[in-house]
């Protein structure tokens, strides 16, 4: 089993959006990961919508006030997969950590996958008040895919190698992905933990669906790290510079 990491664009936004109380702006990567399991390919998050290549302002709407987008056609997730010889149509599962635009925008690029999402997240994405509160755009995720709504922990292949872990708080049903490599476990944290500083200092962002839930999720990640699990932070540019990029695999 191998894991490939892809940089699927960059965002620049308010630093307080990552660390409450901080000033200035931060340029961060938009990561996606391919897990190549013997029983099928899994994509964790799909990055930005291809429409952002040519029309970022029109596609983002009000969010364009906060974020500057850097995305080329070569960085869209389908192109990233094709560049390493993977047909996007061959991806079996697309695990969405949550429904924000930089995590589900590329879902349209993965036509045959079964989307795996936590039930509270999917329900929030279809409840108008929660969708507005969490800045969801249904165009990103109502794409006609088969959807598997899960509740809590879920073992994708039944062998303990690729396991969805609920890390609620950032959004109503955020999830991370635990991958057990031969070298040891890694956790793809998504936005449950933006930066290494988030975990080291238990420092939450300014905007959250549920601060208590997010803090509890951070504590669980902290204990996983103490137990030897490597945490892959959601948007940490310094950490990302140390992550092997596809076609090199994470070891």
C-alpha cells in the first residue's frame, strides 16, 4: 500500500482564520492524498473546483473577499492523478473530510467514486441554515455521485488499514483519515488541525462550528501523536515542505 501527496493549489487568507487572534495573512497549500490499497484506490479530499482556474472571483462569491486563489490546470486533482498514471475514473472511494470549497471542489473530477462522508456533515450541507453558516456551496458536492453516509469510525476495507475517524468541530461532521502504513500509522487530519502550532499550542482558529468539539478533536489528535501516529496537518506550509510529493510515496 502506498500514499501519494498532491499539492492542488494554494490559498492565501487571514491568519486569524487559522490561529485565532493572530494578525496578517498566510499562504497555505491545498493538499489531496491518494491511498493505493490492494482492494481499491482512495482519494482523501479533492481540492479546488477546476472553475477556479479561470474564474476564481465568480466561483467563490462572498468567500472571494477573504481568500486569494492560486490554481493552474495542472494542479487540479484530475490532472495531478493523470500525471502519475492514475485514471481519475478508477478511484473507488472519495473520502471528503468536510464540505468546504477547498476539500470538495474537485469531486466533479472523480466521476465513478463513492463519496464517503460523515452523516452530520452531509445533512448540514443540505440544511439551508447550516449550509449558510458553514459557507458550503452545494455545486461542489451535489454532483450526482453515490454517497455513503457514515456515523463515526468506519473501516473502508475491513482490514484496519484505512479508517475514517470522526473529528467533529471544525464543521458539524468533519472527519480525518487514519492510514496504517508498513512504517507505522499516519493521520491525514484535514481541517481538524490546520497547522503544527494548532496542535502544539492547542490554538483554535477564529471561525468554527463547535469550539468545544474542535478542542476535543485536537486533544484526540494529541494523544494519537503521543502514541506514535504521524499527524499530517491540514494546511501547514512549513510542514508541507517536508512531505514527499507525488510521484514519490510517503514512507
